[in-house]
C-alpha cells in the first residue's frame, strides 16, 4: 500500500503594486486583510527580485508629519503603507524590482521564554517535521511505500496538494499542518477548544 505524508512549503506574500519615481514601493497585500496594514509599520521584509533578495522596511508617514485629516481620519490601510528599500526607482529596476515583484515579511525567528516565535510557522513546522521524518524512517521496517511531499499554493486553495492527490493513487494520506491555540485572551474555550502544548 502507498501512503502520502505532506506539508506545505509556501506562505502568504505581498506584491509590488507600483514603484514611485522616488523609489518607494506601493504594496498589494494579496490575501492579507485590510486591518493588518498598521501591524507592519517598521517591520522588515525581503524583496524577492529577479536579481536576488533585497532587504526593505514597511513604512508610513510619521505622526509628526501627518495632517489633521490623516491623524483624525479612518484607520490606516494598505494605501497608507509603502516599502522603502533605500534605492532609487532606477536602481530598483536595475535590480529586477517592478510591478508584480513578490515580497515577504521577514522578522526572523527567536525564542521568547519557552516558545519559538516567527512568521510562517504555518507551515515551517510541518516542513521541519517531514525533514526529520525523512532522516528517521527505516525503509526496511516500513509496511507502506511512503511518499514525503512538500506542496505549494496551499494558501490559495491547496492547489499543490490537490495535484499530487490527483496524479498518484495513494491508499492513505497524512497532512502535517498547524492550527490555532485558544488558550489566549480573549478567546473562549467554547470557540477554540485547543491549547498550546495540548497535542493534536
């Protein structure tokens, strides 16, 4: 019998919507919600240019330079956020950055108390588990023909997992992913009855 064990290796990203003459990148958030825009002010990111990765930073107008209308107006959205790579428009173009270039949030991974904190844990953890599983599996002891797969485009509808499932006849499948923890304020256990460290 054949078994598939998979995890997804993609993450949500941002896209360059336009480049200003001064070299600032306007952001198309993709799947990210409008309310998340203020959370990224000052956050680092990587611009995935054709010529290689370029560091950048999410920025917005400081409160000191805002007009009264900007200060007292509605909550900031993606139109109020831009990316600064410290380059001119010509330098960005020469480096392969233009409309449609992808960008990813890049805060790094760090230990906070007993926890590891970082972006794209969905599904970096699943990828790490599959890599470790590949090292530990003893082919002589397997009762299944095991296929380990890292799929992509999960975040936009499980496209990669669907294609591997259609292309091969598996008898069983296990998907490694992570989910929400409900043991935080103000989440009710009735809504999310899962706690960190409580198992699957």
